[in-house]
């Protein structure tokens, strides 16, 4: 067992950190206020390999490991969790689904432009009446000759408006339950596909989120992704890996909040001392850094197992649950340490506090993670 990062991993962290500090930090507040997804950043992210972090070089990817992926997402989230969420959804949901289940021809056609950053990915599972209960989806896919016809809508889709390539789950056989759900690749601009309402969000406002509507949207039969009827089963596998990314996002976000709190504790004075000299503040900082390290270890363990090709349903859910919940606590303490300045936009504390809540909701709520963990434990007994 070796807990040290390799030289390459240390360099990767420094590189992504420097990128985030220079290219993102000066714009964080502006993007948040304007709810602006910085498409202008995508080419620069792509130059670092961050649009295709874990995909093979033959498809334009950077062929990094799952632990490397965590490092990248952490460092983006430390500065702007909204941008990190977008990069996680593009890499860890849309492109990952294609990478895992597409044919070689589909990968050449769809994964290569995604991994090179030429195109932006979206992934549609959630609907207005089915989130946690994803199998209760209503969107249908009906076979019509050499086409599939999609009807329905998807809710809360990251890059629903700005995405170029979307993986969509739909019911292809109503009688077959979860085995009647299939996945499809749909390109932006296909007649019958349109973006609906853009969500006005509490946090993660630099990440585009909207509804996507399908009205008699005809796509060629070769845009079925994976086997017919395997869309839901495949989705669970995509989420096993995706949740490691959200755990890393929560770790990076908590790290950013902790660093902001530490810096403030060293500079703010009360009763003739810096507030960092008060034990009440010291304990918050000590607890924060301990929780973050524990969450990071759980996250890296899940990533390490994924890199070994093992199933990580349990470990991914544990990492996502723990990292997101401690991140909520760390950002809460960060606001508290800032006092009144934690409540205003001149300091980063309030934004971390708003952004963090998504990590206990997206890619499965905390309640669903507990359910997944308990199911795995009971299945073993
Ligand atoms: C910013 C943002 C980005 C997103 N991006 C995407 C995306 O790109 N693609 C996509 O497909 N989805 C996306 N989502 C959707 C997200 O995954 C869902 O919101 C999430 O899974 C929860 O579903 P829901 O909102 O329908 O909540 P519900 O499922 O309605 O849950 C409501 C509450 O009930 C609880 N609950 C539900 N079932 C149970 C149960 N069995 N036991 C105990 N408690 C339960 C939940 O934990 C929660 O507290 C995004 C959401 C947001 C906010």
C-alpha cells in the first residue's frame, strides 16, 4: 500500500491547479452571477486533456487513470465547483457511457470529438417525475423501420442547452421493466429535439442545466447505444464510476472552502487576537482538514479499485455519500468562521456553501447512496 502520489500525479495536480487559478479564479463570481457556462474555456481545458481525461489516445483521450481523474476534478472544484460539475458530467456521464458501451464505429464518430473538446456532452436520465426512481421514466423510444422515434422530456440536464452530443435513456419496451430501457446517442440539432427551460439554480450556476424535450425525434437505428434493453443496467455501471467523480468534486470543493477559512482565520482580528487563536475556530479547522483527508482517501480507494477493473458499486457510493456530506459541513463551518463576511458575495464562502448542496443530490441523493450501500451489504450476507 502506497499513499504517495507519483511524480506524474503531483505534476498533474500542480498543472491543473495553476490552470484553475489563472484561467478560472478571476471569473468565478462573474460566471456565478450571470449563470454563464464558459464555453470559451473548453478549448483550453481540452489542451490539458481535461475533456477526455480517461479515454484511450486512439479516441483523442488523455488515457489517464481514475485517480488522475479525481485529481483533475478536485483541482477544478477547489476554484469553481460549477465548472468541475460540467467537466464531470461531460467526461464521467456522457463520454464514459459511450466509452463503455459503444461500438468502435460509434466511438470513432462520437467519443473522439467529445474527448478532444470539439463537442460537449450531455447525459439524460432524470425526468420531472422520476429522479431517484429513474426506472420510472416516461420517455419512449419506438422502433419505426430503420429509425427510433423518441418522445418525452428530460429534466435537470447538465449541458441541456449547450451540449452537442447527448446520451438519452428511454423506454423501448414497456412490458420489460428495467430490461425495457435502452440508451441512444442524439446529436444537438436533430429535428424534434429542443432545449426547454434553463434552470435558475441555488449554486453550480456556471454549469448549464436545463430541460430537454423530444417530440417525434427520429434518429437512425445505429444510434442505439449498447444492446437494446440494457440501457438501465449500463446506466448503473456508468453511475458507479460517475459517483467517484462527484466524490472528488466534493473533496476539492471542501478543500477550497477550508483554505478560504484558514486564510480568513489568520487575518481577521477580534478581542485583540486573530480569530485563528481561538480554540473554537481551531477545532473547526482541525475537523475540516481531518474530514477532507478521510473523504479523499475513500475517494482514491474507489478510484484505485476502478483502475484495477473491479466493481466499485459499494466503494463509489460510500465515497460519494461521505465526501458530499462532510463537504456540506466544511462549507457551513467556512461561512461561520467568516461571520458576517461569510454571508456576502465579496468572499468565496457563501458560494461554496451554495454550490456544495448539489453534491448530496446529483448522481443519486445521500438517501440513495445509503440504499445502495445497504443493498450491497445485505447481498453479501
Ligand atoms: C444541478 C443539477 C444537475 C443535474 N444533472 C443531471 C444530468 O446531467 N443528467 C441527469 O440525468 N440528471 C441530472 N440531475 C438530476 C439529479 O440526478 C436528480 O435531481 C437526483 O437524482 C434526485 O432526483 P429528484 O430530483 O427527482 O429527487 P427525488 O427522487 O424526487 O427525491 C426527493 C427526495 O426523496 C428522497 N427519496 C427518493 N426515493 C427514496 C427512497 N427510496 N428512500 C429514501 N429516500 C428517497 C430523495 O433522497 C430526496 O431527498 C441534475 C440535478 C441537478 C440539481
